[in-house]
């Protein structure tokens, strides 16, 4: 076994559908162990290992810090040649990997390479279009990106979507504790939205880097999903032109790296506020556009994780969300601050209807939107498995 690369599997197996997967992703949030496990670790790795696949864990960020860029990429190639995995599943962050090494694996080994692109709605032109040709297959969650891949001549693109890792995100037997909650960083216009709700008499409990309350652990976050009457999902709306939109998104995302330790908390928060006050705008237009005119945000993992915990989700509109949930029956949406306020007040007063929507969303998630579903469809598409597995053969 190659040093620095861990191997893991569970006793839960999928007979002939069990794969040997080289998982290439960050183990810790932004590569920082003090911030806990990353989104992709809890989403992809945890799902794949619990489904029953054999996983070789290549934490490229930790290895980059330890061995440098060339050393880390040489080890990646060494692992592929030594272990001969069926699949190299990659979740890129920036440009830590060497495209020449990835191309070599894709073109001159028996290992199939696949990367999951997370932000093709806004990152295709300056990132994905350069990296996609290095891989045998790519996954995108953006319907709008499909013609873009076609324009660059890339054919092996799979349209999939975020989902729920139902092994982790699940119903808990906890009493309701909060009326309205939001978990996420206050970039874009989110701080203004929360302030608008407060002015309307609606108190929202908030957590995340950039708020005074700080970041929740994954366990705490799942508990909040279970304990909230209404879980808000606020999108990253910028009602501006395309060029400025991308610039502001980039700056907003850069703010995610501001440290919030005890010594820098005040300084970081002040800097955050100054940037956000300069770049943010009202969350949505006071006169909403029609669905055909609206430039909705991308669907996020939160859209599936909250219903997967049995929680009631009130979310900003997102691209093609109605293809995954029945709006008003399994989740609820808003498109203006005024509608958001009305929705919150309505569902706090109408508990029976709120609980019915949460229950329907929970059932839809388990039946169609877990990562067992997502990975089965993807692995069938690329020819790694030929028979559908029983989605619920892997009980929590």
C-alpha cells in the first residue's frame, strides 16, 4: 500500500457491483483539520463507503501540504499504477492536481477517471472547460452547462444533481426548538435578508462563518434541521450583469477564507461586513419576473439534506427544482422578501400543513434523491455496473 493513502471498506457489500475506487478529494473543510470534515467528505466519501465500495482515500490537500505539488501528483500516479482502481473519483477544488498526470491516468491506464463539477453555473468558463478534457467523464449539476460542454466538443458529461447522504442526514427523535433557522455564511445578500425578517418581527437563528454564533459541526447542523419548524435556504442572488455577477461571486467566495479564530474574529467580521455592504444588493426584485425571465440559482445540497432529515424547507427558487420536488407539496419556495415573510408567518400558523409538506419531502428524498440513487445512475452510465442494486439494501 502506498504511504499516506488510506484504504477502507465496510461489511456492507453490493456483490458484483462492488468497486475499487480511488477517491481524490479534500478530507477537511478547505484543507483545515480544525474546521472538521469537508462537505465532499460527508457527502461523497461517506456515501460511497457505506454503500459498500472499497475506497482508497487520496486527501490531495493534506498531501500537497506534506509533499508539495509535484510530490503529491507523483504519488497520485503511483497509487493508480500500484492499486489499479476501477474508478478515480475526483472532486476538484482549484488547480492542486497536475492536468498532465490526470490525462495520463485517463488515457494510458485501465482506471476510469471522473470528476464532479460543483459550480458550473458560474465557474464553467474559467475552470471546468479547461479541466473537463483531462477526465474520461465529468458530472455537472447545471442544466445550463450542457450546451457549453457541447460547444467545446466534450461529450462524456453526465447531468446529475446533489442529493442526500441519508446515512448521515436523517430523522432524529428530537423536540422542536426553533421557529426559523438558517445555516450558512452571510455572503451575497444574506445578512440583509435576515435583517429584513427581523424588522418584520421574525427572529431567525443563524450559524456559520461570518455570524457571531460561528460554525456548527455536522452533528449540530443535523440536529438543527430536525429541531426547526422552518429551515431557510437562502440563495446567492446578484441582480446584476453577467460580468459583474461573476466578479462579485468570486470576491464573495474569497471571503469564505477569512479566519474567525478568537484573535481575528472581530477583524474578520468587520472586513466581511464592509465587503458585503459594498457588493450586495436586495435579495430579489420587488417585482418578480416570470419563470421564463428569472435567472435562478443552482440547486444546493441543502435542498435535499433538510427534507432528508424530515425538516420543512423554505428555499429560494433554484434551477429546475420543480423536477425534483413538488413545490408547495414537498418543499416550499419564495422569490421576493415579501413572499418570504408571508410564507414564514403562514407556515408557523399552519402546523398541520407544514408537517404534511415535510413528511412528503422526506419520503420523496428517500425514494429518489439519496446518493445511492445518484451513484448507481452514474456508475451505470459509465459502464462500471450493469445491474441496478436495491436502493434500500443498505439500511442506516
